[in-house]
C-alpha cells in the first residue's frame, strides 16, 4: 500500500486531516500513529491563537460546522513540545501552516525547514473563516500561488509543499495549476466548504455532506492536469470512500471529520484496505 | 500519574456496546449498556461518548452513574440521559439488544484525597450521576461524605433516596421547593460546609452550581474539584470545540479542553467569569 507523495514515501495512502487529530496524543490512544500514512497537524501560526467564541462546532445533517478560529499554541511551543513527540511516533509529520502575510508564511517555512522530522508542509490556502481569523485571505489563484512560492523558496528542497485548496468546482483547476507552477508538489482537494453557523458567523462545513463536491473537484483537477499529484479530502468515512477517491486519481487521502465521530476511523480504514490486499494476494 | 499505574488500562476504548435496558426515572432515563472493557477502567468523574447514527456526527456524552454486574454480564455501565434533543431521544428510544458505538471512559476523574478527610459532594440535576460512585470510593477511604442533591423540581433530583444510603448527611434543594429546601445550591453551601467542616468539595452540575461550589470552598479554606460540562463534539480531545479558560499551576492563563484536560478541574483554577461569557451561545 506504500505510495509516493511528492517524493515522500508513505507506508499507506491514509493521512489524518488537519485539525482533526488534536496534538496526536489523543488519537494515539486508539491506535499507533505509525500505522497511518501520515499525520497532518492543525494549522500552526507564527503567534499563539486563542481561537473563536462558542459554539465552535455545530452538528448539521451528515456534517459538522466548525469555527474553531485556528486555535493553536504558536510556532515556538509547537516546535518545542508537539512536533518532537509526533516525530517520535514514527509517523510522517506534515505540518499545516497559516499566516497573516506572505512574510509570516516565509518565516514559518524557514523555521520549520530547520526543525528535525518535518516530512512536508501543508499550506492552508482555504481556511473557510479566514477573513475573521486574520489569516491571509486567498481569494484569487494568484494569491494562493504567491503564498506557495514564499513557502517553497524558504524550505530545503527535500521538504515538499502541499497546497490545500478550496472545494470550489469553478476555480479549483486554475488554483491547482497556479500553485503547482509556484512550486507545490501536490494539491490537497479540498478544504471545508465556506458556510455559516446558525448565528451567522463564518464557518466551515465538513463531513460526508461535502464528499460528492470534493470528489467532483478531484475529478476536475485530474482531468485538466493529468500529471498533478492530488490528495483527496472531504467526508471520507470508509475504505470504500477511499477506493472511490483512489479510482478518481488521488495519490493519498485525508481522514478528518470521521475521526471526530469515531477516533478509530483512520486505523479502521487502513486495516480494511490492508485486508483487501491480503485477500487479493 | 503514579508509576504503578498501567498506562494502557488508563486509555479509553472505542467499542460496539449493547443496550440492556432503558428505564425512565423521574425526568431522566437510566440507560444500561454492555461495553466491554470500559466498566473496568471507570473512575468517578469520567464519562462516555455515544454515537447516534451515521448522519449525526457529533457524539453524545454522558456521566457514568454506576458500574455494576447485571445478569450474566460481568460489568455494565449505567448512564443518566435527559432526553432533550433528537440525539438523546434516539438513545432513550433504543430497545434492548440495540448496538451503539461507545467511547470511554473519557476525561480526567475526580482526584481522591490521600487522608480520610471530610468531603462535601454537590450535585445538580443529572450531573449528580458521578457523585454516587465517588461517594462509595471516598467512604472506602474512610472519608466522611456529605451530599447536597439539587434539581429544578422533584423529577429532576437524581436518586435522592439512594443518596441517603451513600452519605452521612444529605441536603436536598429544589428550585421550586417541591422537595427539601427551596432555592439553589448557593443558598445552602455555607451552612453545609460549616457543619461538615469540609476539607474537599466535589461538584457536578451547571456552571452556576460549580462556580458557587468553588467559591464556597475557597471561603471555607477547602479544596474543590469541579466537573465542568461543556457542549462536546468529538469528546476525545481532537476538535478543540470545548475550550475552558484556566489558570495553570505556573500562574499562566491558558485554554484547555473540557473533554481531554477535564472534565474535572480544581475549582480555584477555572476562570469562571470568562467561561460563562464564552458559553453564552
């Protein structure tokens, strides 16, 4: 089941999606992280962020609305405590990053590039509540490309950049093309959909409700850019969902909301995919 | 955590449980479940998260009320459910034999005193549930146990009769005066703490009750342990949906998670005023 993602060898194609695996420690209680293809951290910003007001998560049919506001300890505490622990687990650690400016992105990339054990960087280019969180607002594909270029320029060559794009059927191909030209090794399609909380606050919508849309975005990118490496994400809950995305041409997948419903979801999916292969052998 | 504790036995499990029975008691339902491995790991103050179908992704969390053998089953879980929404109504409508995904025991339990000191346990509504097994453990340690059981009315008093068997003295408080003293927990605490010469106060209930218990404990020079209940989505520490502002032992203010870092916190560490504001919505 091993796979190559932007030069990065993964034991299997199943990664934990950003923001859905806690610090890793919580998830590790339900299964070794080393059994997974990789772990994507919640988005780390240069300075600590306290996050937004409650409610942060609201249930909606087959989905979750979330407005956590990128709560995270900031880069330094992350490098001092969370990252070394994750690296020790023997899993591929992909650090998701978000910044308020191009300079901030570059600064984060420089410091992460010097940290031992970072397997890849995922640039969060599509935070569904970006305008209210002060994150660099990526509205146009060229904004996304300039962020990717800034990060790519300041990273050692061995660390691939993954660009996480908005689940926007109309613009996703153009976005994918520009970030790949700017140096991204792969595109992650797609992030939570922009949505609103019942009280009107900006939020993201994730879960099985968005899966068909994510799949449509994947198929659009695959058709237009046959050489692009794609990581599929959006409402994947079962091994069957993974097979569907793999058949649509993704190299790897990320499991997000499913973990909030069942903390063993990623491990279960990996086991199911593995038993498939053993059955076939 | 002391070195003698086997860390594996302290990690939560995710299992398929089976409903043994649902019994209506006053305003609540007592749900009895077989959930292999979870009762053995239970400590008072921990809780479980249940799934309610594939399209409702947020978990429903309940205090563990009792752990006891039933029929041929070694140990079962008894939970107290207040049917207030579609998820909880779905659970209280389950027939014996129904399967349900259970994760637990989750969270950090009440800390037990090393010495046989006088303890006052304050419970309000269904949240009184974990105080009964707590009372048992405290009595095993030679602690004098005084109970305060509160609720909106008689129907919302949890097991007040049983309370008389669990404690040296019981004070019953209802908001409408239908049983016991009329008023709130705050009205009786000074008197109860004085009479019991309390050294530790344990509290479970709505925020106002917890805050009152923590404040009364502080006035009387007692320690307090408060079980903070927040709306939870994943319940496993992954989603950051349940922030609680606390002051750490280093004096630094930080946001922790009710589910994974709590639910039990030292009452003097919680920033109650900020918690109330954050919980408005």
